[in-house]
């Protein structure tokens, strides 16, 4: 790291660039290892990441969004729904316009990193990969609900969305969202890490 750089990013051995995690470990971005994925790290990080790069009326976390999606999908897909955005624990929540721009500049890089992490998570936690289309469909329902409940105005850049979930979103604090994520994970896996 450069002098004065206080980030947790390091370059570690042949596995390439890594970030430090809240549990004290490393997570290699290009060559993640199954044992580097810790559900506590995922819950903590996603609970502290605000959706829409923070441009919400209230703090609304990726973790709460994931719990919402897991409750919208059929029960047999609930774990995949819960973990569909879990790679964001390691790469952050990137806005769609920035993803499109990044894809123009370096095609497939960010999506490839996220997909690689999700694929490894699917192997570790035993859910279907690639994700079934119903998860994307319910992700869109959650997005429509977020547009209604946590965003300022309707804006002009929203894509066509399905009807929102009738149940309104009540934003949770990061600690509440982390707890909700972990409770849902334990409920779906019986606590198997």
C-alpha cells in the first residue's frame, strides 16, 4: 500500500488482490477460496452498505433487500434469494449506470468478479447457479417496492417495473438488518456454515 493509504486492500501472494474482512481474514477478489466466505462477514458488510449508493430517503441496506427478496421467492429458492446480492459484501453495491459505464470500459470485469463469487457461494451453500429467473423477477418486485418506499420521487430513469410488494418497507438500522439477515440464514440452513 502507498504511504497514507488506509484502505484494507492488499496484494497478497499468488491469489492476487485481497480485502480485509470484519472477521479478520482476507478475501481474494480474483481467486476467492471457499473458506474465505463467512456468513457473518456477508451479513455485516451488506447491512452496512446502503442501496442506491446512499441516495435513499432513509438508510436501506443491501442485507434488508436480500431478506426481502428471500421472502418473495418460492420457499425452495429462499436461500438463493437471500444470497443473490451477497457478492456485494466484497465488491460493494455499484449503481447500474456505473456498471454500464464500467462494462463499456472493461467489458465483463465487474460482472465476472461478482459471478465468480456468487458461483463459489452457490457451491458452499448449495443453491442453484446460475440463479433461476424467478429470483431476478422478485428482485424487480423488490426494486419496485424500494422505488415506492425509500426513493425520492419517481424520477425519469426508472425502467419498466412490475407491481411492488403490497407490504411497505420499514427500513432497519444496520445492526437490525444484520440480525435479520443472520436469522433468515439460520432459518434456511439450520445454521450450517
